C-alpha cells in the first residue's frame, strides 16, 4: 500500500476510572487474549502498510512491553517496520505531547524520512476490522485533502462524546463538532483519517507555529471550509473504548457467536502477542456457560456470560456471572462475583461477595496471595 501508518495511543481517559490507572487505554485487554491496539495494528498489516509508528505517552509501560517485538503483526522487515515513539527531551523540545497534532509534530522526522505519498492515522482504542486500501481508493477518487472514516450510530446511542459531523450529498463534510453539548447528527467520526503525507507535514507545522496542538480541533474543524474533507461511511462493527461501560460492552459483544466469527474466523485475521501458556483447565465441578476462558486459566467453579483472561484461577464453589476477570487474577473458594470487572493481578479472598448494582463495578483487591 502506498501509505505509512500512525497509531495515536498516548491519551488518558478518566471515564475508564481505576482501569486506566495502570495502563494506557490502547493496552486494555479485549476478548480474552488481545489488547485494543491489536485491532489497529492488524488492520495496518492486513492492508499491506509496511511502516507504522505508535505514538504513546500515558502509562506506556504495559503498552510498550506488548509492542516489544513487531513480529506478531508481521512488521519485522528490513524495509519499514514498527516504531514506538514516546516524548523525548531534546535541545529543541522538553514538553510532553500536548495533543494529537503535537505528538505528530514532535515525531515529524518519521514523516519526512518516509517516501510513501499517503498517511493513514488511526486511534489505538477502537475495536474494528478495516481494509485501509478501500479508504485510500475513495480518498483518491474524491480528490480529497483529508478523508474521515465515519459511522451512523443508532438513534438510541449517546453520541455527544464523539466528534459529530454532517456531510452534503457528495459526502463532503460541511459541519464538524467535537464532543458537542447537544448533538445535531448521529454520524460520528471513527478517529481514522487518510491524508497526503506532504500536506500533513505542512498542516502540522502550521498549527504548531500557531501554538495549537489538537488534530481534530485545530486541523479538521479549523480547515473544514478551506480543505476538501470528505467522509467515508462504514457499516461494519466498530466500538470505541471510551468508558468503563463501553469497555464492558465490547468484551460482552465477543460472547456473541457472530461477533467472534467476524473477528476471529473470517479473513483477515486479528493478531496479538502470543504467550506460551497451557490450554485452559476445567477441574471437576467446573460449569461453563456462554463464556470465554483464556489459556493458562484454571476453573473449579461456575462461570456464566463472562470473559476470563489469561492465567486466572477460579476456586471451588465460586460463581462468576456477567463479569470480566482480567489477567492473572486469583479468586478464592466460595466467592460470588456479578456485573464486575476484576482488575489484573488481584487476589480475591475466599468467601468474598462482589456485585455491581446499577452499573459495572470495578474490583481492585491487592491482598497477599498466599495467606495462612
């Protein structure tokens, strides 16, 4: 593909509550064995984009560890490859990334040293499948300056936390408002953009000179009447991990056979870093119903409508309902958990009771694992 990729993965989101205190949103575990950034990375490699930069910042440790080897997404090439950029103190700059545009500006050499004519910019916190080649073909056919991937959301969906746009009959964007108080459209931006590389360099340098730092507000919205900005609508599955409720719903979606088949049993594939763990083990007394149980887990109790991530242990006579159990959690005997997200590496003492009432409850327990 005649494009390079940039994945924006440095932001923080306080609506993720305790879940974002130890990891970047792009590193959030998804569907038992994946991270949210895996979907953007897989889309890049499946679209034959050979050179990709990940711009990380907030709580980047777990994300950087996940990206420590590019071979899992087939970026280990002599030409191209995967680069991870974090804020760096230099003679010219000692600031953190102050926004998405500033993150690109501080790593502008990545763009200037590339030769591909186009750039695909994507967010690292969205769950979807996409062939970016189709977006690029649309971009060229429309003679667009910027193409924004967008989606019509159901009327019942609360869309005021997204970028809201309106297009004319030619699909050119006429209105664009970021996180409006009252949304006047149900068409949202999916945080995926295609732009010519040289034009991106010019725009990023211009907004930086003006002391502006945000790609959406200071480029898309500011230039919507000056540049040819078009929308490319998608109909397929797309979910943004923007809150605890969104994160819970996204994982619960993978309990639906049609969603699992779409992502994991139909071409192209979704890739992730592979851990050398044994298959999940179900001991006598284990009862599993409509759940995902990941490798390295040991189950002794009952699990229903839940996602259990890698290396979890569920004790005797436990009941897990409508919950997400993250990596390396130990749950003691006779424990009841319902409508909860249990944070990774937690140790839940025997005979515990946790239930989310009215909203998803996040369980964070840092007990000693082996207490006599």
